[in-house]
C-alpha cells in the first residue's frame, strides 16, 4: 500500500531523530510495547550498548512478520500479547494501515477517521477485529530482572496511559527512560489527556527531556527520564 509505505519511510526519519538522542545514553534493556513490524527495533539494534529487547505486538499477522525477521536474533524476545493495567482479554480493531490498529474505541464521525479512510480508498479502514490476551508490565516481569538503564517505549495508538497504569512504583524505579507517543486528534476515544500521563510520570520522579512532532500528524513523541536514576 503506497500511503503506508510513504508514512513508514517518513516515520523512520522521525525514529532516527529519537535514536540519535538515545544512542549515547548506554541503554541496556528495551521494553518495546507496540512493536508493529519492528521499525524501532531496527533502530535500537544500532545502539551498541543494547543487550536485550522485549517486544510486545498483539496483531497476529504482524507477529508472524516479526518472527520471520527477528526470531533468530538473540537480543530480541518476541511476545504476542498486549500490555494493559492487568491480565485479561480485549478486542483489537485491525486497521488496513496496520500501524494504526488499536484497542480503543474509534470515533467514526471524526475528521481524522474520515480522512484516513479517504487515503485508504475505503469507506471503513477498520478491516477486522478479534480478541487478544493482555497482561500488565508488572505481571510479565515478575520472573524477569529489570536491570538499570532500561528504556520503556510505548506506541499503542491511544492506550499508552493504561500501559503505564499497569506499573507499580517499585518497577518505575528500575526504568530510566520512558518514550511514548501521544495523539491530539479526535479519532480514538482515549479517555485521558497528555497531562494525565505527564502527571503520573512526575509522581514517579520522571521529567520531560525530549519532545518531537511526527510528520503529517497531530501526534508527538516524548521522552521522560527518571530523575532518581543513578549513573
């Protein structure tokens, strides 16, 4: 699909900008929530200090793509599950442009939704939906040791706040950086605002260090750093 290819190319330029900021931070562990086709993984693997990447992608078809491309990479640990506040099951809406699939309800009257459908040459860009399993970051990492200098990256199409709500303060202490995407369009019914995320992060001693607007979208990516993290 030409539109998706163009957007992917433009977003890779944007991702390079983020990785250039992070590459001198000696990050060892990355938790990639909303991996999609591994666009960020490919960038993260260019950072020499990275030793392990935990990748979470709930879309079945996309997960098969990830297995073909990263299953033999010992640094990458693939997980076909979504992160949420707790363990459970949710319906995921699969978009024709797969990088915008979401667990949230979609407002099909919004301008952005209609515009995206126009780009896809479809009356409805949501092509299917099905049930997936969810877990919280706390529950998943009960038996995993999060080392210092961990980066948590979240790109879940309006589900970022719920992912963060699934983190206990003791786990927040083990994370140095949190990179997340926030949409300012009205297509996805998020039921939260940027100030809710920033407030939660500040309560756990994180401060904003980096902000970047994504091309052609009312979307920003933010990097917060744990002010209590010791070098």
